[in-house]
């Protein structure tokens, strides 16, 4: 059984997310949202009126060596 931890700190349009995987950060509002994950990938989400939602990921996953 695994364990999970998540804490989010909001600073205006910025959000810092803390988890057991590392620190990520995000920026944006309801229409456009950009997130950078702890392993270096970026996700861009766009929400359009009428319920349309498009997400695009950029970058490769960086491998962690423990």
C-alpha cells in the first residue's frame, strides 16, 4: 500500500504544489492553465465555452535516480 501527500499554496494566479514526488507549479485561470510537473514536463490546458477542453503535454519525463 502506497502513501500520498499533497499540499497546495496559492499566490495570486500562481500555485505551488508539494507532493511526495516533488514540487510543481502552475499558472493561469479558468480559460488557460500551464503546469510544470516535478519531472520537468509541461501541460497546457485550454477550456472553451460549451464544455470543450484541450490539453497538450510538452517535454520528456526526466528519470530520477534514488
